[in-house]
C-alpha cells in the first residue's frame, strides 16, 4: 500500500496544472485500497480512468478521462456521481507519462499479468519494427545498387535514397526506445 500511495502522490505532483485530474487523484487517495494500475483499460472494467501527464509541452494528451462500464465520462464530478453504485468495485487506473519516478512506481504496482501483457505488446511492436527495418534496408540496398549502375538514372533516385536513409534512422531510434522500455518492463 505504501508504494501505491507513493505513486498516487507523484501523480498528484504532476497533475497540479490540471484541476480535473487533481480532483480525481484526491478521489483515488481516498479510495486507495480499490486502485489497480493497469497498462490498458479493458472494456469490461466497471470503473476506470486514464491520466495523461507529461513534462514535455509538445505532447498533446488529455489529462484525465473516466469510464464506467466502458462508457466515457469526461467530467470528474459526473464520474464520481455515476460511480456510487459501484462502491466496492476496483478502479482500473491507466497512467501515460514520461516521468521516470512515476514510471518506476507504477511498474512496481502493476499486476504480474498486466506486466506480462505489456511486455508481450512491446515485443510484438519490436518485431514489427524489425520487419519494417528489413524492408527499408532492402529498398535502401536496391536504390544504392541502381545509383551505382552506369548510365542514366531516374532523377528521383537520390530523393528516394535520402528518404530511405531518413526512415532507417527514425526506425532505429524508435527501436532503441522500445528496447529500453522492454528492459524497464
């Protein structure tokens, strides 16, 4: 329970600029025994909410969104009122964040089944990225071969070559980020 309260306290610090999210963190602190951190909100969850807290301004994300039996409830006070019949139901809480402290606290609070599911999702995305890298490398290699051949070339070849290089760099960066997240999971 101590780690859960620490995670909620860190979430409270990060939501200072979002009053609806702050209100709901207060609600969760008052109902901490019912809080279950999840990586994905299931449609059959009776009570659920999602927080989006990022330190970087360029990440557009909704600070708080509530759900009751899969139905989105955008207003915290309406959510609290609609949740009254479910006084003993667990509250599934998903948090999207780039804060390392909160990420670590959430990782320790995740249900082992949730952690395995999150890990499987990351592994699947990594495999998908590897396939994209392979395809891009094939295209890059073919473009390089075509450009090395003597004679006239399509004037667009250098442009496509640069695009392939750029895409390989982007895919490589995303792959590195996902591998880092996989190690943390």
